[in-house]
């Protein structure tokens, strides 16, 4: 772990400062959406379908309406045309888009679909009444399995399309068939990137307050990553003018992509606040969360790697089936395509043939989850490279070194067309090997194999990169995404010299308040503690594209720098005027504007803030007030990378897997706050390791979620994970003015294949070449048994 | 947490608790540490008319060394079972297994009696109680009665305790000298339930296993004594091979469920492996 550094002199960037946010968060002085209590509030409770696919034949709301405290009960008939969500990424021209209704009217399409809602004066009374709504269902066959969904004769989730195929997206790069023909070997595997259920500490919640007095503004507090985007989408979906909507994301307890969404509960809260004239509040229960908050991953990946006998990678073929679930939400169809460019990873190759087919099923919709498409891509390439190494009899690290982009080859335009600006895979790998004790562990592995120990040792490798920092707006346009990828910052010097930094990013645990203050402190020369970061309220921070895809620093950080520089330039004009010199003769350093060669003659930024406010003595034509603002559209994505190594012990008798040692060397360029970087890596590792070993949504053939509680859907705690060994190499980005790269998702992207590669490596000599995720004891034991029986 | 509305009675004595249960009728429920009941209420899987809180009854919180046995009040927490000197000395297998239950927060609130009366087949402490031939002291309208472990655990989530009765204490016989013991809990995360568990206690005399007891967690509707393995072990040599051979019959007579963590076949396999390991450790191998 990184030690903290509480010095106050010298540059703030690069210092592992304790986070400003933490004292407040740790002592409970927080403002979660559930803490917001408005007089006259009506609690909203949902009635959800217990079945995956059925026709609604009757709904009897009379008992619920008669229950204590109940004010209204609504069904789909009350809002026949109201959408509950919307999709902003129609990835192909012929995509079949199924919109989630706010409340189902005739047919339910997944277990958890909403069929009615109750408004009552108390939370408990709303829950009581919801259980009294009597719904008759006429069951329909459930579509659960993607391959069966595409087979002839399958039930169709949305009969109007005549197919369960949502879209097929293709990206042929190079001539794969040609390189396949000249390959010595084609390594083929089918990987299952299982469905995950994001679990934030704070479940979803929303409060919508109707307009009062002279304002027509409805205020929506919601546990969201995207207050700005949500404001636009709520206006589009509800028809309420955007200028009458104010969206606030107060303290938000984690998102991981699950709160990058427009939810039917948010839509309903807004519409009902307007309709009833009373505040509407909804707070999700954890059991409700499991079935109704969007899920992640869920791909079947058919992968081919064409190689030569000397270990040269020639090309790769990727055929994906991606489970959309029952409806398309905000970026459901685009999520697998966020990985499209990343299947070649850090390796040079001549061809990459990518195809992805989205499939409708009667399951909870999928959407972004930490990494969103890139974890799946990274899993496929890092797993198939290990499999190729095994088939070729080449050490897996050597195969990687032979094919990866050398540090002197950057900037490098890879096969999918991305130009990686900088990277040094050699340096990160060398450092990781040193921290890991690679050779000693290989020796121990051999000794255990030779001795036939019950517990075998495996080493898992993941040398990854990813594309984050979403995103250049023109690139998004070329991908059919409806919005841009810019970010905004305004820095205001208040009359008293205090600073307001207004950002369009929307932190929900990442520490933006601290890190943004550090950046601004260095640029405008004001102490970190004098900078207040204002965010996540469209009333106070009107411009923004919010927080997801490791974009906040990668894009938002650029806007902070430019805004700070613009503020300084305006202050310089005032200083020059009042000190009676040319602006060119003013030197700016650590918050002070001084005349060159005469340091006695100077003005501080704080003093100039007051001058700009009172405007008694400004240069002719210069407007009062002191602020700088910037909206930056990035010129490229951000490409962090790293080398992760995992030592895995596998009990061959029980299938129990133990993570013994984990080394992560990440390169995210220049670090603003190394302690926050470390925290992001640790959390990401836990989530990526959890996909490999613990998590996985399971459905039965009727479409019932079998893993609908923490008892069945396992999340690891600190007790299940070793102390991670983390370190960094620093290869500054050349496309970011601060030299930084995104780090929010790297841990989650890199670690899953490292773990599974390690598990397979431990038992490969038993004939195993893949293990289903999560690598539960039963899955590992079965893999060993099947290999013994020659079925692997 | 959004449970259905219920009444609440805090009982000051066992008699008060029994009276409150009688008054509450068949939908009355006993509330101890709440670690099983609260999740059930939260999920609205149960709608009790009244909760009778027994957590402040002194008699239920007592631990008494009776000489040949330890009498443990039903309200003694799992944490206390881990750390109480008399239990550690007189029933060390129980203390050892208590450390495997859930996590520290749950061990501080959850009770030994609550774990037994909840009778989840995946519970750790009922298995040890079965292994050690514990006795259960139950109070009801007709007075008190004592039931042996073999008869106490009836079925999934079902014990000999009637709806109008309260478990008062569990009497755990001391094993005496020469015994070794172990509890093997197999689970996927530190906080999760046992997929399978194996409790073993063996008495080794001169290289021979003189007595053996093996009880298994989560392989049947209630804690399961692996009698075939016990028979195979008894009188045999305390060697790895003999123990492994005896453990092959550990799954005989079991009827495990299949769930998201393991199917029945894998549970039976684990029963054999864990029995082998637990007995080996108990025998000091």
C-alpha cells in the first residue's frame, strides 16, 4: 500500500494525499438518497413479475388500494406509452430495438419486470400493499439460453422482430482467412464469460420532488453515475422540458456501471411527482436489486488464434454471442462492442476478424459493468495466448514477449486501428517478475508436480492493455453512439479568494474532490484545502458527461488543466494592469503574480479575485469576475497497461482454489494521487478475481434467477483475498496534457484471466485446458474428472 | 429491511417466554440473536404474529461445568462458545467449530441455541452437537424435558422443539482423556455456509482407534452420523490407509441436496474427502 504524504509544500500532483472525502464518509456524515426526507413524501413500491415470460391476464388492485396508507396503485394501463429506459447506442442500422416499458401492460419479459406500482404514505405500508396486488399470469416458454434462442423454432422474446437476434456487428481487420491459411496451427477455444450481477454497497434509490412556487423545476435526487446524461434522457423519455428538470446525484455508494443507466423507477418517480404533486421516494431492497438492476458480461466467445510453430501470432478470429437480456437499456448493445478493438490486446498481428451477435433472452437486461466489453476481450486474448503457448510448448511469457509491441515501436497503430500512444510492456513485466519471484515459483511448481502433491501450484499471467477515457466525440459518432465524449470544468475564484472547481464528472467513490483539487492547486497556485469541488448537480454544475469508462481524469482532467490556465491568464491581465507593466512582464508562480525582476511588486491570486469582483480598476474592456472554463474533447482514448501475476494453489482432491500471491504492476502514466491509484487497483482486483472465482448469475430453464441473494451469489470479503502486491511503472501519455491514463477499470480487466490462467496452469498436466468461471470447487473438480475420463 | 408488522414481547424468564408463546399462538416465534430469523423476516418469508425475545433471560446465558458435561445456555453466543474457558476445556471441538461460523459480527450476535433450533442442515454447530451426543433441555407448558441429539434434529429446519416450547440449554458430554478431534468446513468464501462439513472425534490407544465418531454437515436433512465409517474405524489401526479406506463409506446413507454451489454427487465426494482429513487430524496423523 502507498503511504500517505500530508506535506503542504511542493507540487500537489503526485502526492499520496489522504482523501478529503474520507472523514465525512467514514463518520457517517453522508447524504445518501435514502437520507433525503421531504414532507409529504409518497413511498413507491414495485410489484414485480415472479415469472420470466408470461401474458398478464388480469390485475386486481382493489385490496392494495383499500390498504392502510395507500394513495395510488398504477398498472401498465395507466401509462401505456411511457418508456422505462432508452437505448442511446443503436450499434447497427438494422438493430432490433426493444424498449423497456415503464410498467408492463400485456406481457412480462423477465422475472423482475414491473407490473404495478404502489404509492403509500409509509415505506412499510407501501411494501404491504404491493404484496396485495393480485396478478394472473398465463405462462409463456422462457428463452434462457442464447444458442437455443437463435435456433429454429425458439420462442421469440419480442414477436414483432420475428427473431431473437438483436444485431450482428462485424469488424474485419486484415485478411484473416489468408493468415489462417498460412498458419502452422489454429488454436481454438470456447470461453464463457459468465453473467455477473453488479453489487454496489448502496443500492439504487431515487427521490423526485415536484415543482414548487415560482419554479417549474422538478428535482430528482438519484444514486446515479450520470446526473447530466440522465437529465437529457429523462426529458426525452417523459416529455418534461429539460430546463424543468434538475438532477442531483448526492453521495453515491458505488456504481461500477450499474448506475450508468436510466431506470424505469427514475422515470416513474419523475412522472408521478408531477402527476401527484408530492415527493416520490423509492429505495431498492437488495433482493430487488439482484433481479432488476442491470447485469454485466454474459458472452459466449468462440476464439481462434492463428500461429506459427515458432510462436508468431498471425491473426485472431472472434465470434461472440452477447446476451442482451429482455430489453435494450442505455448502452446494452454497445457494451460488448466496447471490447471490439481490444481483442488483439498488446500483440501485433496481421488480421483480426470480429463478429458479435446480440441475443434477446427472458432475463434481466445487461449493460455496462466495470470494464464493459474490455474485460471480456482481455479475458479472451490472455486466455488464448496461454492456450497457444501450451499447444506450441513455448513458455507463456516468452510467447507474449515475442509478439507484444516493443516499447520503441510506440506510437503503434494496432490491427483494429487504434493508435497506442505510449507503453512499456517490458518494464512493467520485468518489475512484476521481480516482485513475484517467478523463477522460484516455477521451481516449486515443478517440485509439486514431480511429487504428485494433492495441492498443485499454477502461475497465471496477464499482460494487458485497455482503451478507456471515453471518448473522442467523432469516434463515438462513427460508432453510432448518439452523444459525445467531451468533459467540462469551470474554475471560479470567489471574492474571498476561495476556489470553486465545477466539474462535469460525477464521483461515486473515486476521490475526485481530492484529486481534482490537487490538479487545480498546482495550476492556479491555491492550497488544496481552499478548493471546493462542485459536482453531480445539474443546477450547480450544468455541463458534464459524467463518470464511467475510466474517463474522469483521462478526459475531465484535461478540462481542469485548461480551465485553470485560462483563469490564470485572466488574472495575469488584471495583475499587469494594476502593477502597471505589460502582461508579458508578469511571472506567475505558486499563486503569486510578480513583475519580472522586481518580486516586491506582486499580487496574489486571492487579491486579484477580489479586484475582479469589485471591478474598480480593471483593464479597459476586461469583464469583471475571475473564472476560467473549458470543455475538452479528447483527441484519443487512453491506453493504460500492466502485468499481473497470480500464484494459484489448487487442491486436486476437492477442487478448492486458493489465491496465494498476486502481483499487479500497472502503468497509468503520471499519477495525480498514488494512494487513490492504489485504491482503484485494489478494488478492481477484488472484482476481477471475484468473476474468476466466486461470482456468477445462474438461471434455471424457466428463467428463474437461482442466485438472487448474497447466500447464493458469492462476493469475496477481505478474508478471502491476500494482501495484493501493487507497484507502478510510469510511461506518460502523449495525448493527455498531464500525461495521465485511466486507472478505474484496469484491475478488474487484468485480473480475471490472470486467475484462470493460474488455475489452468496448476492442473494442465492432468489434462485440463479450461475451467468454467467462476472456478468454484465443483467446476474445478469436474474439469479434473472430465480430463481423467478423456472428455476435456 | 421491510418485514410485515409484528408484536414484540421481551421475556424476563423461561416461564415468561413459554407463557408469551402460548398467548401468541402458532405464529409466535422465539427471537434470540436474530441471525437466522431476521433475514427470513426481511425477505417476508415468514410473518410471525409476535416475537418473543429471549435474549435477556439470565438462565439462557449461563455456562455450567457439571463435571461430566458442560451445560451451555441456549442464548450463549457463538463468540462465547469459541472463547469460554469451560467450553474450551470441556468441549474443545465445539469451540473449534464455533470459530468457523460465519463472521465475527454474526458470531457476536448469533447463539448456540439459535443455531440448533434453526436446524439448517448447513449449520456447523448442530453437526458438532450430533457428533458429541449432546442433550437438549426444552421447556414448555408441561414443564421441562430432555431430548438427545439423534432425536432433536428431525428434518430440514425442524427440531423436536414444539411451537409452544423454548430451548433452554444444551448439555455437551465431555470426551475425556485420549481423544483427538477436528472439524473440516468446506466453503467458498470465509463468510459462507458449509457446502459440506465433517466433525470427527477419535480415541487412539496404542496405535489403534478405540472409539470414533463422525458427523457430517449438509449431506442430509439434518446432521448425519457416518456410522459405517465409525464402524470401519473402530478397532482398526490409526494409519492413513486405514482411515482413507474407512472414509470411503462416509457418504453411505446420505441424501444431499443440489444447489448453486454443489450438486449431490460432489457433496458426497466431499463428504469422503473431508471425513478422511478430519479423522486423520483427529488421530494426530
